[in-house]
C-alpha cells in the first residue's frame, strides 16, 4: 500500500470517528432538550416524615430516663457537655437515673 493510500484510509477512519461523535453529541443534546420540556412532578413529602428524617440525622441512639423528667435530663446533658468541652452531638447518653431524692 502506498503512502497516499494509507493517508486516505487514515482520513476516512478519522471522518468516521468524528461523524459518530457528532451523531452521539446530537442525540444527547436532543434528549436533554426534550427532558427539559417535560413537566416536572412535584414530590410532596409529609412534614412528619421530614421531621423524622431530621431527628434521625442527629440522633445517636435512645435514652432511658429513670425517675427523671425530660427537662432535668436535658439540663444534665447540657452541663456534662459544657464541663467536658465535648459537643453535645458527639456525646452518647444511654440512661439517666436519679440516685438520691
């Protein structure tokens, strides 16, 4: 095969490759444009589910209260967090119970 024939084969191969790339580009752009024209469906999530997801995001387990009301337990957790210098989100309380009355 002569140099000129090799050059023609190479140019033909390049032309085929670039033609396929242009066709793929056109198909992708067309689908993208068509998808933008479609109406978007609004997904409604009940507020209770959103709140539950947000609470689970910051929850680090369960806490058992024994003879202690929630306000007192919250105060104890805040004091422990402040005194230890550890953020409350990094502390894990398993249970809080009253020892002496």
